[in-house]
């Protein structure tokens, strides 16, 4: 209404003001009447042909120009010039292994092109409380059922049981679940409760090594022990694949492997998505969808 009022002040008639605004004279008249009702003062002296601003209206027009200019400057100050790229903080959470192995490579180009972009990364293998941790974007292996988040499946992650060739040569290749009890096995510890994760197999079968040869709470450390030939382990394909490809690891019991797990990308759904969050979200979606990194994608 203030913008309509200012155009009306600068126009000889309300009809001319309407023409300049691309609207109807009735809309201009309604806006002026609403403002006069709000201020409880007339803003214009009207005749059949002309409308002249009152002294009070002239004073209000001067204040309105200043107020609207400040209002416009608020948005101009926070606009992102294309030459400087998008700036601001983006909080990301990801599983430890994905964060360490991939995110620096994924985000390098984006941060170089947008030097004002600030990434705050939290590594957590469980679903992170986005509000408490100031998280904008999350990556998770497994379903995201919390309705506070908008989640998309970007890939499929196979779980594989692997071991070093030297260890397999000395113990033999397991053919059934029963064969595992006589082998040196590794378990990954859940950081949240201190308990070991079971191994998963087809038809919803699970196996929890009763006396593991090695246990730890870090997937990459577990991988180092497996590469050293000290234990068999079940791990996600994205962690094992580089070593399977070069022959330093061998997959066993592939015929009873469990179904693949969704790799999810999620964000909070409250309010509009800022451009900086949308930029990083879309970029991560593209990166995580690459079949060469996550070959289990269906």
C-alpha cells in the first residue's frame, strides 16, 4: 500500500497512478482509503479530476520513501552477486567413512567457485538431530523415517564380507554361516550404545560373532586390520571396493549377501531452502549418485 501511495503522490490522478503501476484505478483507491483509515487522517484532497496530497500526506510520503528504501536495502545487502558466488554456512552430517573418503573431493570445486561458502561437517554414523546440531544437510546409510526431514535415496549400498587373500589361503573359504564360527572375525562397535553390530545376510538372517578377533568403533581402522590379514569383516561396498578391485581383498559368501541398503540424502523441511543449502544439496545428490563410486545403485 505504501508503494501504491508513493506512486499516487507523484501522479496527477489515481488513474494515471494505476497506469504506471499496471493495475486498476479501483485498486489504487482502495489502497489509499485503507492507509487513510490506518492513519485516521486524509492523505489527498480529491476532486472529480485531480487528487492533491495533503500536508499530512506529504509528511507520510517522505517517511515512507525512507522506510521503503531501508527495506529494499535489507534484501540488496543479502543478495548473492553472481561474480562472487554463493556465501554462508552450511552444516552437513555424514557417516565417518563417507565423510573422510569422499566429501573433501566432492566439495572442493564447489568451495573454490564460492569462496564465501563455509562448510561445517559433523561425522556421525547415526541420524543426527538436525535442529540441535544446526544441520542443513545429512547423509545416512539406511532409512530416514523422521518426518521432520525430507529424504531422498541417492544410491544403493551393498554389504560384503571380505578378507585378505593370505588369510583366506590359511583358513579356507567359508561356504556357510556355520563356517564363520571357526574364523577370526571383526565386529564394528556402535558408538551410541557400545554394542557390536551384527552381520546381516539374505532372508533376514543375522550373525553376531561371539568372540571376535578384533573390535573397534571406526570403519576405516577395521579396514586396516582386514587388509593386514587379521580378520574377516562385513563392510559397505564403498569402503571395500577399491581393495576388491586391486585384489587386496576378496569377497566371500556372496551368494547369501543381504539386500542392498539405501544411501539417503536428507534435509529439514521447515521453511524455505536458502540458495547456499540448495546449491550444496543438489551438488551432493549428483556426486553421491555416481555409479562408479556406489556401484550398487539400482
